[in-house]
């Protein structure tokens, strides 16, 4: 006997009678007798209003209800195919988390082990591990499969299940810009509210020495701005880049990229002012004054 509750209402008397007739109409198989036997109709002459008939039908209703409960349990149990496509090595699905509001990639949405299956069971070790790192579980948009399930679907695919359930509002503008989802979202037609609220503050850096290197950021994203500065200063051994500090500073200032290059930032401002006024020859004296004031 199973303890699970049936998912359907008990059968009616008419249903019980019909099923009883089907069962009893089949003659029992007997190895001892090889002679044909007459077809037995146990319900012929049976008074269905009698106490005996009511007792039989009551027991039959209980048996059918129990069988239906067993079938329901088997249908809801996880199968091998279902678990493999939505679980990691531990046998449990992955889930979404929000990173800490401080540090690198603050408040970004990520996916990692620790999701719960249909029975509420999860990889507790992984779940606690990510919680202790300051990540907040996001459970309102379902689970996701591990990365291996998305290899052929391109970047951003693991977030599609969340976006399909209305999760676009959870993504910070910095993550949307870094992934360039404001130009090409992983889910066609998807709009990100946090980006829309600050899109007038977006800055775009393009490297003139590269074919495709560009970065999108907000006007206060110093971290990304400094990455652009280091990119311009890097030595790629191909005759490109390796700009001086002053040159890199001018390029970033011209593109309105937020960054900080120490005293050279002030020098670049002075250089720009002198170029506009036609007094670029006074750069050295202007730089000297700036350095002394620092």
C-alpha cells in the first residue's frame, strides 16, 4: 500500500461496475482443466442494491483509487532522460544567483549549481558555498541546465529560460552593456528596464587600431574605462597600440570614456585646452605647473 494521495476523485458506482464486469468477464487460467468451460457472468442475477453488492463495489473503489495513485506517482517520478538534460554531475539542476552588491561585477546575475528539483531536493553543499560567497539565490524564474546543455546555442543561452519568464528586470545595466544585449539580446525583442533607465549615460569606446574591439559602459564605470586605457597602452608586438599615457588619455577623453590616469589626466585636459586656443606650444609649461600643483 502506498501513502501517496490519489490525484483524482474516487470512481463512481457506474465506473466501478463497468470495471468489475471487464475483470470478471475474463475466465481464470487453469492448468488442471483442459476442457472448455462455460462463460461465467458473475453479475447475472446480482442485486446491486443489496448490502453484499455495496460491500464488493466499495472494496473495488478503494482498489481502483489505490492503483490510480500508483500510476500518478510513477508519472511524476523523475526519469533518466529528464534529469540528464537539466542537471549537473550531482544529479540536480542549476539555478540563478545575484552577485554581491560590492566588488567586481556587482549585482550581476549568474548561474551555478544548487538548484532544487521537483521534490525540493538540492545539492546543499554547492548551495551553501555560493551563499557564503555573498550570492543571493533567485528562485522566482525557475532553474537552468548546466553549461554543457548550451554549448551549441551561443553566449547568453543559459539566461534565456529566465528571460522567458520575465527576468529581464533583474539584470543590471552594467551587465547588459558588457554583454552588448542592448544591441543583440539573447531573447529577441527582450527589453531590460535597468538599462532603459540609464541609457542616456552610456559611453562607447572604439579602438582605432583594432578591427572589432569596443566597450560599452556607464559614465561612472571607472573599472571598464581603465581597461580601455590599459588596452591602448599595451604592447601587442605588431606595430599597433603602445600609446603613450598622454596619447591614451586624449583618446579616451575624446570618446568621453570615464577613467583616471593620475596627473596625466590633468595634463591631457590642459593639452586639449591649449589645442583649442592655439597655444599647444605652451604644453610643457602647462604640464610643469600641473605636476607642481600635484
